[in-house]
């Protein structure tokens, strides 16, 4: 087993957004994080990330909790909701403001895209914030969001070793630019909220989908400027639809928890395990987990050692 996990107690988490029922893509992420916590005899927390109020679906959070329990995944302690933790984000923002790291930005998304095009960035490439408002708002411009200054030069390079995907590197200045921590509509940005929550809950290992690999350097930087420790990371492949898009509520993902326990096993748990490379054969949910936990340990042993 990877030696990087031996130095401190393991605390992991699953953090779904309540924009709809649990689907196969989110089940894979939940299963990986749950198995990793169990293999390392750790704690597995559940956090509902409900700060994007426009996308929340009434009752989806309760449905997610019920589906996890029907799948045999039981979290430690009480589940938490980000919407009940707003003072933590306000305190973090004040710390960043006191350190002179936050500024008001008046740029629209179209203005940022136009700046990227003028700089020669391909239209379908990631939009890098060009720093237009870094030294103050232009006359007549109103603030639309608050951005965090990223370091420049050699300090902008963030690297980490992912336990599944291997070594990762990103230049925050040239590949991301100053990023939003408080949106213009008053909603807290994902990057700030997730870092504050992981720090407050003592998360030591983050297991989630590979679609968030690109976000990790921003989170590492936020942890540095907020004085929070870096957790370890493991990003598993994401489930895609027939068009190759990440499976999500927005791309037509359907709920799987609609039948009997036997159907739940054959239509969800076993396919999710196979997607993760686990050879599990069971006809009862409890037997599934008895096999899946040691099989996950074997799967980890086949990954290259990440140092």
C-alpha cells in the first residue's frame, strides 16, 4: 500500500451537489472514495455542496443520502451542508482581503474570451483571465466578482503527485490567471468553498473524478495562502455518455436507484466496480462490499508508486 498514507489518520469525503438524483457517474466517485477510506481504516464524511442555489433541486439531497444508504455506503458522523457553513467562507475571504490578495473584477465572460482571442488563444481553449482589473477597475466599470491574485514567475508553478493519474503540473499564471472566489451573483465559488471545508473537516485524502484534476493546483494555492495543509489526491476516470461527454445531470444522466436491491446490484454497483477495474462477483449488497474492499486494495497495489 502506498506509504504516503501511513503518516496520519485517514479522513476522506464524498461531496455531491444536489442538482438531481445520484447517477452512475457520481456513484463511481462515491464508491472510489468510500473504498479508499475503508481500505485505509479511515473516516468517510458526507458533505452536500449546495452553494449553487440556482441548480439545486428540491429534495435531491435527501434522495442522495437515501441512495447511498441503499447502496450500503454509510458515512461517519453527521452529513454537512455547505449552505450552513457560510461564516467559514466569509472568514476566509476576509483573511485573503486583509492580505491584499483579492480584488474586484468588472469583466464579463465575453470580454475575457475576446481578450484571449486577441492574445491568440484558440476559441475552444480554456479561458485564462488576462488580469484586466488587477490594478483597479476601469472608469465606469462596476464590480462583477472578486478574484484572487495568483503568483507570477516560478512561484506560479504548482505540481503534485496524483495517486491514480501520476505527476501533474500547472502554471497558474499562464494557464488559469487570477480566479474568482466570490461570484457576481453573491454565490461562493467552488474553489474557495471546497478548500475551506476540507480544511475545517481535516480532510487528508481527496478521492474524486478526473474532471477536477485541473482545479487541484488552484486549491493547493488557496491552501497555501490560507495556511491550510495539502491533502493527498486520487482522481479516478469519469464515466462518459455515448458522445464522450462527462456523465452528469446536464448531459442526461439518469438515476439508477429505481428498482429492487437485486437490480441495484446488477445495474449500478457491479458496473461501477467494473468501471474502476474491480473484479467483484456478488448477488447481495453486503457480499459486494466484503469483496470490493480488499479488491480495491489490490487495485491500488497495481498503480505505480506516486512520490
